[in-house]
């Protein structure tokens, strides 16, 4: 079934749908998964969101008995 955007005259049909393979969707739009990409100057930048996830997951695994120690080292700010 074909639909036309009346404002821009664009046709939206089956050929308009793009299927992405494996993790390609994450590489193309990481902001959808980690929020603001940023440059590390703000506390809500994606790099801090990812770091928090890694730390949270490490604590969860430790709490479930999968490890005896958590080591973390942060360099360069």
C-alpha cells in the first residue's frame, strides 16, 4: 500500500523501508541507545552512560557470586 506525503510529495511504500543487519543500527545511531553523545564534558554524555552500565553490570555479577573482586582503573580525566 502506497502513501504520499502531501507536504513534500514523497512516496512512502515497501521500498522505503531499510533493514539493518546485526549491530549496524547501533553504529549508525548510537544516540538512540546511550543518549547524548557529547565530548565528555557533561555528566550525561554517552561515555558516562556506558561507563555506568559497565560498573552496574559488574556489581550485579559480583553480587550474584561471579567473582571475588572488582578492579576499576580510570585514566586521563
